[in-house]
C-alpha cells in the first residue's frame, strides 16, 4: 500500500508500506482522505514544527477519514463498513493534565504524525492505518467524507474560540486567513460572535475568510484602510507570526482576551508585553483540542458551506504537488490527499 513519508527537510516520498494488522484494542481503517495541515508543510519545508524536529522517517498526517475494516482482540466500535473520522490523539489518562480534564495538553500524549517524541508517532497518510478503536467517530448521516476531513482542523478552531471565553454578541478579530484561521471564523460565528474581522496579507486568503463567514476582511499590510477596527472584544492569532500577535494585543480592548493559536517560530518571539500589563489583557494559548472533535462533526454535518474551503483533492501518488499547492496560499485553502483513487 502507498503512504506519504517525510524522510527529512525537502524529502517527501510516496513509499510502498506494509499493510498493518490491528492488535488488541485497535481498529484497522481504510483511509479515504487526508487533509494537508500546516504542520505537515513545516515538516516538509523545514524539517520540524516549532521545537519538534525530525529525527527519523515518519508517515505524515493527522486529519484522516475513511471506513472501518476490522478490529483486533477486545476492540469494538462502529461496525465494519462504517464511515469514520479518526481522533488523532492518544492521551495517557494518568498525568495531572489528563486528570484535570485537559487531555489536549497531556504530557505523554501520542499524536498521529508527530515528531514530538522519539520514536516518532507515525501518521495517517497511508491507504490503511491502525489506531486505537476508541478514537474512531462514526460520521453523521449525510456528511460526506470529503467535508468530514475538516473535522480535525475545525476542532482546533473550536478549542481556540472556547479559550477566548464567551464571544456571543462580541466583535472578534482573527489574524491569519489560512485554513485554521478560516475555520476559526466559522467557529466564532457558530458561537454567536456578532462581528468577525479577519486580517491577512493575501487577497485570495481573505476571499476564503469571507466564504467562511467573516463580516469584514482587511489587508494586514494596509492598516489605514477602511474596515480596520479601532477595538475588538477578543482576538485570536492564527497566523503564527509575531506581527499577528502584536496586532491582536494593540486592538483588543482593555481587559480583553487574546488567544495565541498559530505556532510561532522556535525560540523567543518579541511581543508587546507592557500592553498585557497596562491594559490587563489576558493572553492565553490554545493547543490542539479534545472533546471538540465530536462538536466539529456535528457542525460540519449541519453546514454545507464548509465545502468552499476544500480547494483541491489530489491523488496520493501526486503528494508532492499537493503539498506545493497547499503551501501556496494564493491558490488554495485546504488540500486533501485522496487514498481511494
């Protein structure tokens, strides 16, 4: 079977991999679609994500959907043949964070396609994958797998919006209109935000933000243009650059909340720390998600407009061209690999 394997910086290969067999407590899934994430692109272009560096070949991918094939001993779940989405995190369940209900920051988690630990956790970009059976979620009736492939990144967005507190009736700023930023827009609107403003450098990216429900879109490099807010109630930084965080801190109201969602470059990043003090701004991090995965599937089933965020579906044999397309934000939002073609 074919799998998408990163061997090092700029060394992405479609390799022939052995077909796995499910062990105790595991399920075997035939993958249909896998969404190319920003972290997958970072492994390809930079050999790592933030402080997580590649040390060995790794199957990429953590945004995967498909069909249940079989179960190992003692495992159960949706009957074979059922369309499923895969929750990519296997938390330890024993650390203080897990016991406190914050499994998304588990100190001993295993996440599909992650180099955070060695040996790396192999990902889901393969024709068939084995995962813990408890991490399968049956896709709601009527939800096509192509749209269901957005469940993982939408979960990230839902978690970030929840970290901002109640946004109902409020003005929310989102810096960065990549796939995650666009999904944050949709999540904020679903949570009742009265107005969402989005900034980005690329007009094409802002078009996707509008499709996701943004009320106002503005060029990040044109701060004097009409549409720029003088103040917002909450801000979510989804660009992963220090300038985006600076914008959030300067535009959020006194006592407001800024959520850092985008992964900043490794090492130290400058930010306007005095504003955090003088305006008593709450600066919060948002990392991955947990129970939001189920909410994401429900929201995707209810809202067909999410289809507009899927720019292309590319056969896995052409993985490198798919990655190149996903990296070009002037031409794409979310790109899916197709393992069933």
